C-alpha cells in the first residue's frame, strides 16, 4: 500500500485486450461483478434460510429489516467513502475510526454549548455539524501535510494521528459520554422521510411522524431515516467527485503512478492533502450522525469500525496498490457486511461467524483483483522484478 | 434496607408462583442480549437458559463480540426486526446512548428488562427513563463500598490505591467507582485514590495501565479492579512486577483466575456478583409479566458473595465462583 507508482499503466493502444479469449472475457466479467453476485446470493440465502430455521415466524425481507440494514451500514460506509479515495490514490487512512469519535465528541460539545447559549434547535444542530466535520477536517489536513510534504508513509502518519486524536477525544469528553444534549435532536437522528402503517387505521405519512401508540405504533415502519438520506447524498456527491470530475481523474492518476502524475503537471502534494481532508470529513459526518442518533457524544464510538470500513473498501474492489476502484463498490462492500450481521442475528447464529465470513471475503476480493491483473496483462514492477 | 429486600423477595416469589402456573398458557419468546463475551455474562446466560427450560419459554441469545453501543445496537435492531420476540433481556452498554435504541424496541411491542447495567439513573419509577419493566442486578455503589473497606483493611488503613475500570458512562462500573471513592473519602483520610483508568474491556490494556501505575507509584499499596477484565489485568500486573502480597488487589467479579490469584496471595478480596440469579429472575419476570402480573418490583438487587482466603474453600461460598461447564 505504500508502493506508490509501482504499477505501470499501459497506454490505451498497447493493451493486450484484443488477444483475449471468450473464457478470459467471462472471467473478467465475473471478476468485475462478483461482489454484486455475492451480495445477491447472500440475500437469497437469508431470504430462504431465515423462515426455514425459525419455522416461518421470522422473515428476512421486511420493510423494517431493510431499513435496519440501511441504518447499520451508515458508519462503516461513511468511513469507507473517504477511504476509497485515499486507497485509490495508493494511500491509507488508519485514523478514521478515532476521527469519527473526535467528531462525535466535538459535535456534541458544540451543539450543547450553542443550545445552552440560547440558539434554537436547528441552528444548534448546524453548529454541531460544523464543529464535528470541521474538527475532523483539521486532522485530515495535518495527515495530508505530513504525508505529502514531509514524505512520511501514510500508514505511519495516520496510525500516529489516530492515537493523538484518541487522546484528544478522551480529554475533551472528560472521559465520559457527553450528555445533556437537547432532547429534540433525537428526531434529527432517528426520524424519517416516510412512515407506513399497514392495515386498518394505518396509512402512509410523509415527513410527519404520526402520533400513534400501542398496536399502530407496533406496526409502524420507519422508512428512510434522515441519517440514511444524508448518507445517500454523501454517496452521490462522492460518486460525482470520483467519476465525473478532474479531482477524480487526478486521484486515479496518482494511484496509478505518482511520478507520472507529477510529470503530467498534477499538483500532487495539494491533491494528497485534499484527499486526507476528504477522508477525515466523511468520518466527521459519521461522528456527527452518531451523536444525533444516540443523543450523546462518545469518545469510543468509532473504535470498532475502522477495520470493517477498510474491509468494505477492499471487498468493493478498490486495489490496495492504488489506481482502481469505485464508490459503488464500497457501498456493496458495506452492504455485504451489514447484511451478514443482520442475517446471522435473524438466523440466531453467533455473531462471531461474521468475522470469519468477512475475513474470507476480503481475501477472495484481493485474489480476484490480482487474477484480473493477470488476465488483463497489467503488471506490477515489483512483481516482475 | 432489610425491609426493602424482604418485600422484593415476596414480590419475586409471587411472580414465580403465578409464572409457573401460566407458563404453558402463553408461549412467549425472549431475546437475551448481554454486553460482551465474558465469564460474567456466560454465567448469566446459564441462568437465562435454566429458567427458560424450567418455565417452558424460548430464548434467542446474541452476545456482542466487543463492548459498545456501535456493536450492540445493530444486533438489537436485528432482534427487533425478527418480529417474533415478546421480551428483550439486556445489559445496556451505555446508560444514556442505549435509551433511544431500546425505546425503539418498546415501540415495536417488545418489553425490556435490564440486567447488570441500567438506563438513565436506574430508577424506573421516578427517574428519567421509565419504560423498562425492571432492573435486576447488583447494588454496585454498595459493592464499591464493600470493596473500599476490604482494600482499606488489607493495606492497614493508609497508603495510595488505584482504580482500574472498563468504560465510562456504564452504570455498573460507575456505581462501583462512586461507592469506592465515597467510603475512602469519608472513612479513610489517610488513603489517596488514583484513577480510574479505562481499559475498554481489554485485559491486556488493564495489565499495561496497572503496570505503569506500579512503576510511577513505587509505594502503591492496593488496586481495585472494577470488573472481570480490570481485575484480571490488575492481578497480572502485580504478579509480573513480583509484588504479590505487597500490593493488595480487590477484584470485582469471581472469575477462576481471581480465585487462583487469591490462592497466591495477590488478591485479598473477591466480590462475587450473582449473574445466574440475574439471568434466571429476568426470565421469571418476563413470564410473570406476560401472565399479567403488575406488581413486579422495578429494581431488584441480587446481592454479593464476599470471598476471602478464609471462606474460599467453603462450598456455600465457592458456588458463586463463575463457572461455565466445559470452559
């Protein structure tokens, strides 16, 4: 992951693609869509197995469960989105988990301060957003500067800042959960675009949580909670950024070959700084959303998520050697992890199996990435030497 | 105190009587979601399963691999989404952050019983959080007080002591720290308290933290480990430093390791909680509630067995050591 520029990107005309046989083409196609297939097969498995194992009393495909999965992927996905850019550019950001924690604490403290000084709820929430994402971005800036200007490997720098950030988050939260936030923020973190109550006395409600209780409340499905909408918006923005803009093209170019990117006049150092700011910022959004969801800031909230988020990025087909990967791949990777967790709980299988499956899938993903390189004839200088 | 306890006992007994009569009538399904994998919760699981067998109810158990709301919540959400659970017995991993996710369970028609840790301030009658049926667990503040007196006695009433704990804002260990500090401040003016340090439920980290404090404070006289991991780590650090017998350790939670260390003179006092009771009674409460019992106590304190080197061999006490068959 630190072998920047180790891959030779063949110019378009010299690619040996014309020599490929049909079986090679099939293998190539499979290698591109295997994550989708795996996700689909896994969902199919749970759709069949869950009712079977529970004697028909539990179903996997319900509105509630689909929404659960969408909510469950939020932190892993947001950490993974910025990471996708960083890894495509042949870097790595190990600080995102603790940056998320710092953002959670900062946004909670700022939100509480703003509200207590008399700001209305919505502006106070915005203050929390700015503080959380802004604080995170500062960490990203520091990461980027040390990596690009002082030429320290990203692995070391972000490992270092992750410890520093962790300490700062603990100190700022005074070693406990940051509470005393206005109760109203619960709605921001948990309410939804749509509510659906099936059956008698029910209906569809848009943007307006129906005041129901008892049986109706029990039947009510919450569809597209606000954090899911925010995350979807971030996904769309990052897709646009990576696939439609010069920023995205430069990111691939730097990951393909740092030296070549420099020779073509890309402002590499400045771009790398921006990449780490982006990575920290999506982690910052994750921290802010978790503060709204749990109505409290926490210095430990992002700790268990770092490795899952990197796994999601790798499963999604981003090459750790840089130069290849997509945003939608990372979304699929995060979905695979979330569907697994949910499905295993519904099957009443111990949650630990999740680790074994995710670990296996990560290794398969890298094997497939390598075999794709074999088929397409792409080579790595270090592999050839 | 005594009157309150006996009242609770009567109520619980009543619940059991009603429960055992109607167990077959209403077949209920219970979800059990403890805090993390450790011997304490494994013994609690034994209690849950024993009661489920005795009362003829189904239990679905999911144990989070690590401690934290970010791990516990997705599992909880999936348990709610099953749609077939009537009750969830859980140990919330944060007394504030888990309020929302558990309220969502109640909204979905699932009743909540908290064990070992509670939500809000633990007063489900007058406190900020009222929706759980009951809290069944130790009086952790009292446990902290007992630990403080035990440690103070072991070190002769003066010196410096250190607290190693697991996570901030968790009702159980917070109560233990509070009770411990309260007694030392009031009753032992010659004792100075350091910490707590938080090891995030990682015994290696607890070892390291305690080792560092032992280096920094050559005159450290005692350590209070507030749960399984803290006590394991604190004990290991004292043994590694060759200070067994010179630095006294009081351990919350009666793991086999803590008892072993007591045999070696490292641990002077062990507070055994009663996780089996917590698990068993929580299932009883669920069954009783399903049968229409309305007078269930909102808070049940399960008490302690206090183990020292004089009574550790006594079978009546030794039965409270956390033992999981086959492990």
